[in-house]
C-alpha cells in the first residue's frame, strides 16, 4: 500500500488541469474551478510535508517534482489502520495529496475534501445536470468513505502510544 500511495502521488489527480487558455468557455471555467478548489491542497502539501507538486495541462508529463519522495519516510511510520485509511481515501479521490492533507491535518472538513476530490464532476453537473442514481450515489459513497477514514484516523490518535 505504501508504494501505491507514492505511485498515486506521482500521478495525482489534482496535478492534472485544464488550461486557462482553453479554446472554449466551458474548459476555461473548469480550469478556474480546478485551480480554486485544489490550491489549498498544494499549499498544505508544501507547508506541512515539504512536497511541491507540479501541475500538468496534458497527458505527456515530466516526472513529478523530486520533493514527492519526502512522503516515503512519513508513510513508513504510519500504522496499518492509518495506512489503510490513507489508501482508501487516495483510491477514492485518485489523490494521495488529498488523503494526506485531509486525514493527517485538521484543515479540511469532510465536505471540503469531498468537493475537492469531485471538482471535475461537480463542475460537470453544474453545467449539464445531475444523473439521479449515479452522481448522487457516487458522491454519497465518497462522503461515507472519507468520513469513515477520518473516524479511524481520529480513533488511532486516541490510542496510548
């Protein structure tokens, strides 16, 4: 799981954005929404973990910034309960950065973390509508996953060392 969390961080969903110079207003709006929603995660990652993530505007990507390796020692020290919680959120969000920022720092509410993880979907439903029985279930599942993981992390912190 530790290696997979690192691999997810190397290809983190929040690092892939639409260009603000896109050819149509929908894509420009999406780019602005992505930037607005994910900037906080970039700031937390740099401030709290010393990780400076790159932003990509296409599929042909360079390797991620070398500072991502700073999470390796952190991931080695995390117990199995916390590790599984991180892994579950990272899998759901396609983002280790969101998982680390949300679960290991108390700066994001569950709703904020879910909204950041779903920035593309939320933008799409704002413009084209919500598919009942699909978007709503996916959002509910993400919320339950994030809330459960946060509760496990909080319980882990209550254990005597």
